[in-house]
C-alpha cells in the first residue's frame, strides 16, 4: 500500500509499505525502476518500507498511525559509497536535513531520494548560504551528489543568464530525434517533468528555461529574440532537423516562432505541439492599462498557488482582495503550510516577475502565417470559444486538433495530463507501415469504389453481409484499424491521424476523386474527417454516409473496466441477448483476467469457436479501448451533403439530439431510419434495407 506522509512539516512524500515473499529482500531502487515503466514521476514512492506484517487495529483494520517512518534502508539509493571531499560532504549534510535521512551516498539521486521541485528550491537556497550557489537547471541536469559536486568544483557557475544551462535534460535516453519542450511564462522548465515521464516515446526530452530572464543584463526585448536564443540552445544539442517542439500556454507560441526560424534556415520541422496555446491576437484586444496589469499579476499569483494549495482550501484564493499584496499572500502561505518553510519571498517573486516580463513579449508578437503543421491540444472549450484558439488560417490545413479536457491550468495536471501524454505519444510515434485496405468486393474497374470504415474495435468483416447485398459491379474496400491484428502495434489515437493514414491508403487504390465514403458508428467520425481533409486538398467527395454515428464532441475518459463493459454491450446487441456477466463480477479481476473471462463467454455464446485464440479478442479490445478514449471536434464544416442513416431500434430523443449537432457541421444534411439496432442493422435480416438505402444514395445524380 502507498500513503502520503509528512514526517517533516511542509514535506509530503509518498511512502510504499509492502510484505516480501520469504527469502526475498526487495531493493527500493529496483522497485522504483519497475514502477517507473508504468507510472508518472509524481506517482512514484520516495521510499519503500518492507514489513513482516501490517499493523492492525483491535477491529482488524489497517492501523495507518502505526506504520513506521522510512529510514535509510527504505530510500532509493545507488550504493553506499560515502561522499568524498568537502563539497560532497557539505551537500550530503544539506540533503540529509531536507530529505529526513541519516546518510546519503555519493551516487544517490536527489529526486529518487524523494526530492521534488519545491524541495529543489529549498536545496538551492541552502546551498547558496554555504557559498555553493547553482541554478535550478544545473541541479536538474546533474541530480546525483557526485555530479553536482563535480559541476561546482570544476567550473564556475554563472547565474547571470538563465540560458547558461539550456536546454535542461528531462530524459536523456532515446534513439529518435529529441523533443524540446518550451517554457511557459514562468520560464520554469520543471513544469514539464511529469509530462516527460509519461510520454512513451523513444526520444530524449529536453526543456528550455527562461526563469529569471528579466535579471540578465540584456534580456530579449521581443518574442522573436527570445526564440532566437532558444534556437542556439537547441542547435547545441541537435545541429540539424528534423526538429520536434512543444509547449504549454505561451510555450506553444514560442515553439511556433522557433519552428519558423528553423524552417527559414532550411531545416525540417517534424512536430509542433501546442498545449492550449492561444494565438496572440486572441489577447491583444484586452485593455492593458495599469489596472489590468495588476489584475494580470493577481491572476498569475493565484494560478501559481493553485498548484500547491489543497483543493479543499482553494476557495480562500478566490476571496483574496485585489490588488493582491504579495507579501501578505506569502505570509498566508506560511500560515497554512501551502509552501515549504524554506521557500522565500524572493523565490515567489522571481517567478511572478519572470511571468510579467515574458508574457508581454507574447502579447506583442504577431505570428507569420506559414505552411507549418501543428498539433493543438486544448482544454475543454466554452461555447463561445474558438476551438482552434485563433490558429486556423495561420497554420497548415493539415494541422490537428485534440480536445483533452479540463482547464488551461488542469490540462497539465492529473487526470488530464495522462490523456495529454497519450495523445502526444501517438503524434510523436514514427508512422506505421500498416496497410489498412481490405478488398471486400472487386467490382468493375470503371466504377467509382466505395470505402467503408468500421466502428470502434470492429474489423472489415462487420460489413460482410451488407456488402454482399450491394450491386455486384461496385468495388468495395474496407479500411481496417491499426493494431487490430497485432496488440504490439499502437492504435491510432486521434481521428485526424487516422484520416491522414487512410487517405494515403485510399489514394493507392483511387488517386483522385470523386470519392464515396461510409462510416459506421465511430467510423462515421473518421469518414467525416477524411471528407474534410480531402475537401481541403481540393478533392471532390461525391457521397458521404454515416451510419448510426454519435455526434462529435468531447468524451469523458473510459477505464479498462468501462471499455470491457462497452465491448460486452456491443456483443449483447449483436446477439440480441445479454451475456451472463456483470460489472461487479469483473470489478475484482485483473485486466487480463477480464478478457479471458469474456473470451470464454463468447465461445459459449457461439460468437467464437473453441479454436479462436485469445489474441483475436485482445486485438479487438486493444483498438476499442483507444477509440473509446478518443474525442473529436471537426475544425470546419463539410460543404457537401452529409447522409445520416440511423438505427430504428434506438432512443428517439437521443437520435434527434445527435442529428441536430451533425447538422451544424454540414451544409446539407439528410436523415434516414433503417431497421435493427446499432449492430444488427448491418446483418441479416436488416442488412437488406440498409443496402437499399445506400444504393439509393450512391445512385443519386
């Protein structure tokens, strides 16, 4: 079990308690290393305490108060080699005091021992008082005791420029070109450390810092000049492209300007990720008088504190009087233990003044339109929001929009951070060599083919009975999801990415329009996005048909258990009866056990044969799980006719609401009802009616 302990006031850390098998002595470093493969950095315990048994209350429940505090043996250490030399011994004493340890080894890692961003600031303050002043970037790049001492001993540390140690290494390993994460207005690179841990990419990850930019002798006076400084730092690590850049808030805007400068010098830009980054024009209409500057300062103080104030106490921040007295708010933080006691007034002020220097650079910036493709990851949009945050028309029409959810602040915090990392991982992975086209019916070479996209987790064969009833001279191809037959292959995680890959495959069969498209359920979203991308490329889409497709929008996250229950509901619709399994029965099972159980039920129901391997169901679930956690908001309207064919056996009110949303995304919209439910409408005896509707639409002039 894992609990949060605060053995030293203001220093909360995760501690894991475990029972070891007989004859085994778990090593904290190895346990942490294994957990790091599936958990974000902020979720990893700082210590692992092995017990002979868990302490219990007289009622037989776990006695949390009796759990012992972690000692040296519980910490994540890297050997017992003692600190060597005066600098290492001085650092070791400071580390022990801050981390609550009796001793540390010279190869121990500050962050693995339980250090975090706020403790890092305390460490820097303590070091400065002993004459060992360094920058935050230097600590992050050299986290072991010996490394840090070596930096202090063998080179003079310069705090005059925040660019001295740029870029900061967040993750050093990786065979593919690195990802550079660009600071937001605070200039602090550490805001990206949780994201860097959660990205499942084979790339080094660096962060660009500008904390304390305003304290330098000649700070950049424009965002273009700031970007130029970062270009120099990036080229020190990676002299030539392809470059991968991303940033949250203003960091996304700076990423765009960096990409422009690199592109203008002849370099290739492979990826630009903007995390809820607004086009500067969206803010330039605001009144920036003295009063609004004070309001902006107040906003930044509250946003910074919200990261550290418990949610139950955040209402106190909303009650602060404007303009906020920074000295008073600092003492309020001390009173409520919101910040560690060694975080000084100057530390808070440094970040706020960095914000107030850098943000106006962004407000004065006017991005030059360019053929640069961006991936825009946004918080949940308000009804009045431009979902493209003002970038549509400035960037390439091939750009992708991914609605993550949350707010501008919480998009970088759990649970939305996990979804953000997942989407970015998908966009940063190398292009798959999968071939999605499945020939369903050869037809006649002179006829325009029909491309069909199955629903979530479904294979091309979900259209088999339907295709058999379409005209024999009609060529029919199905586009099958990536990862369906190989669970080691990452499924598409965005509609836009799926559509791009499918268009490439379609053009191999039919280089030019007019195109005919059909999408069932989730496949309707993909078909619609394919139509939009073809439309942007100047191609003609003659027929676009969606079959019982949910209206576009933001989906709430779906858990593993929720995805299994959704898959069961799909099979229930196919069978027209319910499988004998409940959610409560699956709740206590491990994820793989749930699939084994469902596999056996499907064999008993006659869906699978005794020879059907479990891997077939695993592939279906693999793709379905990804699809259920994919949201979609079209970036523009479809300028043709959108034909919607819906299942008769469905909730009428829900269908009308769904159709009302679809009408907003198409110039013309038609709707038809077809017999059957969401699944049986594709099979006999209902497939005949559906085939008739489709044939009628395809034969229209």
